[in-house]
């Protein structure tokens, strides 16, 4: 009965039904997208970034713009964005950069002693190593692959609090600089672990190393990958600040940014700029790893809500959420979250002086030019990851 009544409706009434169903569909699609963004990319605790999800949907729509397509095309087809400008840069600056990259940013942090607390936390194998040093060295099952100056040290130090994670303190640089040494050399660098514990290391340069995805996949296709990403403009300034701290006579950030300041052409061969084109580097990883094997951690949220980001990382690694907000306090002097108790110690612990440096003031016009430069790549990155990082306000 009801059926036949509907079928007999006159055309305008049918139009109303069609419009209503289209509107409902749009609403559901929007809610679905909103759910995807919040579920995949944020922790359960609300953050300011979550509230921007709706804007993300609109921003991602911008990808359709021709300008974006052109820029993204240029990177994927290896045009001027891919380093041809290196030839224009002074060999001295390039050599200096290389040498500086060789210098360790932090001293080697040795695996800490065992603690009773960690043994209690993991019922089967009693957490970390026993005083007898049982266990065996394994190749890492999870890697923090980047990005340089993203907050990778903070993430590793926080993760080490977990009784089921054991990590090398120093950066092994195996998949970029030391690959010829072989997997046994690499394994030997690792701390001993007990069954069920995860071995980890962090080397931020992996993310931008062309050969790294294939090499890591050859070690194990199941390796879990974590990338801490940060606003590429701030990241570039942080990168420059680090270089400046080691070599105070380098040219200004502003002059290194441009190939030609008058035309405003950005020097994408400068590593400080190049590293921030996340979408381009990610593309390389996706040739070898599925997206669900890569976790993107927001460098900004790692500071504003460390426990929330650590919650996501523990879930991703299949670990119990042991690291919570109880582990952190905000140190006013340092201006960053710190651990109430570092791993293997009962004392509060902040990262060292090389983390959280004061950045030099950069000409706001140059900052704006860089924002404009990165915008399309950021959009592409949000689209690829399904995560909105809110760098483009
Ligand atoms: N809790 C905490 N304490 C101190 N610093 C923190 C913290 N969380 C994130 N950060 C940010 O980490 C930035 C350094 O990033 P990385 O550790 O990845 O640098 S490196 O690539 O290993 O050199 C560093 O960058 P700068 O501020 O530019 O020095 C910090 O902003």
C-alpha cells in the first residue's frame, strides 16, 4: 500500500525526497570523514587539532586546484624540486652540511639498568632484562624513521619507559650510512630482549633516504614504522638552528632559503627545505609498505599532549597502554613536557640542551613564502595519510 502511494507521488514531491536523501548522504559522508580523521590520527583525549577536522575536509578539497596539481606533479616527476639546484649551491656549504650531519647530536645513551617496577609490569617475562642479562639480541621490529627535528628523541625516550620496549639510545644509521656492515653488525647494536619485548631504534634520516624502504623491507616486511612529523617551516628553522649552533658563521636562514631572493625561488636542494616535503618522501615508502604499517605522530601534539600521542603509539605497537599522563609533568623552565621518572631511575628527566633550542628570528616574509611553498605538499600529505596536522593556518 505504502509503496504504491509513494510511486504515485507527483514529480515535485519526489524531488523533495531526492533532495532530502542527497542531503542525508552528504551528512553521513561528512560524519564518516570526520570520524576517519579523528580516529586514525588523534588520541581519545580531545586536542585543539581535532576541532580543525572540518576545516581539513575543506582544505583537502583544495587539492583539486591546478596549482597544487602542478607542484605535486613536479615533485613526482623529478623536476626542479628534486635537487637540480644543488649545483647552484656552494660546494663549501654542501660539504659543511655533510660534515655536520656526521656529528652526533646527542651522546650515546646506554641501555639503563633493570628495574623491579618494569619486571612487575609484564607478567609473563617480567618486563626488562633480569640482572643476569638474559634474553637475546633481535633485529628491531619497530623503527622511528623520522623526521629530523620532528621530536624523535622525545618519542624514543618516552617509549623507553614502557617495560616491553627496549631501544638503542644512539642512532645506528644502519639503513643509510652503515648498510654495508650487514645485518649481524646491526643486530649486535641492539639491547637484549626477552620474548614479547619489542626492539626499537630511531634514525630520523631514514625517512629521506631513497634506499631505506627497500632495505628495511628486505630485513622484514612486517617492520612497524613511526614518523614524527612537525610543521615543515618550524622544522626547517629548527634544522638550521642546530647547524648554526655548531657552525655560527653559516649564511642566514633567509639567504639559504632562496635560489634567487628577487624571484622568490625556493632552494629545494637545501636539505632543511627538502626534508619537509613529506608527501614526496612518503611516496617512496608506500612503494614498499602499506599505509597501516606506518604511524604518523604529530610533533606538535607530542609537546601539547604527550600522553595522548603515546597512547596511539602503544596501540600501534600492540602494547598495553602503560605510559599515561601520570608519567609526565610540564617543566616551566624547559618549556616542554618531561618524564617524572626516567627509565631505570626515580628522578625527573627532561631532554638535554640540544632539544628545545631558542630559534633565531626569521624575516616574516620569508616564513610566509615558505608557508605558501609547503601548503600544496602539506595538503597532499594530509590526503595521503588521512591525518590533518593543522600546519597551514
Ligand atoms: N619533551 C620535549 N623536550 C624537548 N624537546 C622536545 C620535546 N618534545 C618535542 N621536542 C622537540 O624535539 C625537537 C628535536 O627533534 P628531534 O629529537 O627529532 O631532533 S633530532 O633529529 O634527533 O636532532 C626539538 O626541536 P627544537 O625546539 O627546535 O630544538 C623540540 O621542539
